[in-house]
C-alpha cells in the first residue's frame, strides 16, 4: 500500500474460487466457426475469472482466437458453448459499460480529435459540456492537448492511437477491451505509447483486457498474462506479474522481468510457435 | 486604398499561380483548337463535313437565341431527371441496405434491370407520353437512378467492422447511430453515385431528344446535321457539354463542402 499503490488481487482459475471478487467470468467458453466438416474449432474450452482492476493480457500467436475471445466478452459475438458473466450477469448482447479499441482505430475522419472523444459521449447521451474538463485532462495526459482540434488524418499513427485511447476511456468505463491497439505502430512509437497506456490505466484503474502477441508488451503492461496456445486456443498458463508500476526501463531491465519474458518464451517454444 | 490594391495584388497572385500550374493544359487546349482550325484548310476538308472553330463561334453567335432557349430546355430535363433520381434513389438505397426482405426482392431485380440499356426504353416512353418534357425527364431519371441507388446500398452496407462494434458498445439507438456514424460514413460512396449519374444525365437527355422531340439541344444537333450544318451541330454539342460541366461542377463543389474530410477531396485539393 506504500506509494499510494493499490494492491491487486490476483485472478485465479475457477477451481476453488469463491466468486466474490471477479468482474469477468468465463466458464467453458468455446467458439467453433462454421458447421460440419468445414467447422473450425477456434478455441476453448476456456475458464477464467478476472477480478476488478486487473490488467490482463491475452497473449498468443496469431489465429489462436484471442481477438474472438475479446469480442465475446464485449457481447459482440456469442460463444458456441459455455457462458460469460460480467458483474454477475450473463452476457447476452453488446456490453455498454465498456470501452473498446482495435488495431484500426475507431476514430471517424469527419471529426477532430476532440470531436471524436465527444462522439463517445454523444452516442451515450452524456452532456458534453459537463465533462469538458475531463476531456482536456485526458488529452493532456497523453500529450495531445495541442492537437485537440486536428483531424485524425493530420496526425501520426501513434497520435491517432493515443486519441483513440482517450475515446475509449472518456466515459470512465469499468472494463476496457483493447485488441492489439499498438499492432500497426513502429517499434519505437509502440514503446512510447505503452507508457501512456500504463499511466492512463493507473489513473482510473479500469479492468483491462489486452490482446497482444508481443511477450514483452504483455509483461510490461499486465498484472496478469494469460498465455494462449495455438488453435484451438486454450489458456496454457496464467502468470501473475508481480512487479511495481509504473514499469519503466529500470523495471524492464530487472531480472524478474526478464525471467517472466523467458518463461513465456519457453512455453511458446514448447508449442513450436517461436 | 491600401486594402483594395493589396486585394488586387492577391487576385493577380492567384491568377499567376493558376497559370503556373495549368499552363501546359491551357497550351494544349489552345493548340488543339488551332490544329483543328488549320487542318480544315490543310487537308481541304469540305465545310459540310467539318467546320473550323472560328466558323462554329460566329454561326453559333448568329443563332444564339435558339441555342440559349434549347439549352434551357435540355438543362431543365437534365436537372429535373437528376433531382428526382437523387430524391428517390437515396431513400430506396437506404431501405434496401437496412431491410433483408427488400435486399432479397427489389435488390436482385435492380441488379438485373441495371443490365438493361435504359435508353432502349426511350421510344416506348415517347409513344406512351408524347413529345413533351416528361418522357425525357423519365429517361434522364432512369439513367441516373441506378448508379445512385446501387452506390447508396453499397455505402450504407459498408460501415467498417471497427465502427460497427464501437457503435454497439456505446449502446446508442438506431437513429443516433445513423445520424452520428452511419450517414456521414456513407456520404463518400454516395457521392461516387451522384458523380457517375451526373456524367450520364446529359447523355440521357440528348438521346431522348434524338428519338422524339421538337425542341432541345439533342433535337438541334440532329436537325442541323441533317441540314448539313455541322458548325451548328458542334455549337449544340458545346452547349450540351456546358450543361454537363455545370452539373458536374456543382456536384463536385457540394462534395467539397459536405465531405471536406474525405481523402478524395483532400487529394483533389492537393
């Protein structure tokens, strides 16, 4: 509790779990695309409980179904079997107490950065005037305050994704779902923006589900990393990353960090994906 | 005084910049007409086959009142047909895009009729509706309707997966999602249809007039050609082109005003 940090209760596999602290709960979730002989078993069954305030990464090779899993948590895709509960309620349709973001941003080209952030509010019927301060603060925290009135096409890829973070978080959702939001950025920009994402998360501490195929990224950002196997994707290991935040260069060079990265590499090596 | 002169300076500046950018085009344009003018003399082309541009201008000037009147008539047919096409095709495209029943009934029918050359209906319409304005307006309408409706269907059906998911995640209702996301996202593709229809509109009007008419530029071109007055036929073609240019220019201007953020507009403006 020192440094004003909150301790984060670890998520656990469902075995022996008491069901009090989890916000997102997946039981036997399976997804099969298509029917009959042409059916593709995308992944599952997956059981996991994610407790509030976690930053959990779904880390796996491409095609392992981690994005599908995220869409199902958002209620945008129905599982073929099993059930998903958010806040104790079964997910049956699109969830709205969430913020989502993808590799291709959800910024619309006809609005400025500020207009795009306000779009999230307008779509939800939240009066924009009431949260003007919050918009400004959020923009400032990702160093976009001077670009509020620019259009997305006037910004670099990294700036666009930072603006998209603001759009996904302005309504202070309880859950933020991020599907490879840094996937299209170059390595240096990625590194830079991870820090922004981390500080945004630390400010309001939403529960974040982060889909990525970068081991280092997962270890740097997450309280927990769910290592997912190649298709059909299953959770091989759930690793609790017990390192202090913010995870700057010092932390990243620590032996504990490197050991985590190494352990995960070993797992993937075992499956022959790296 | 200072402001007036600086304003003049500005417009002079702008003119010289425009010339700087377009001189090659202007030179080509002027060269083309000069070549035309001289080739009549050079290749001894009889005047009843092809007339030099200078003769087109002088003879057209002499017949200006008729040309202006016919331009008005053909322009009216074009504009009415085009406007009715937009007003009906957009809602229909929208309805088909959002209704699975219409998509399985009217849509395949539309795709089939798109294969029918609409101009082939012109004699029928004229036999049904006479020589007046209405059959021409209908032909222009038919020619314009299909590109607008087909592009509108495409436009309203092709919202990106990301924006669709984003819209769902906000819990916004159908109308709010439509006005805040679907409609603006669809506008660029709608304008593709508007432009294509705009290019076809004058073609429809002219051909409808060829088939049965006693006024309008299509009629004028046909009659003057029959009378071995190619210089007047060319004058008619130039006025017809002018109608097309004004229509297309208006659509392009509307596009710039309505979707200045779109990549096609930004690219066009450099």
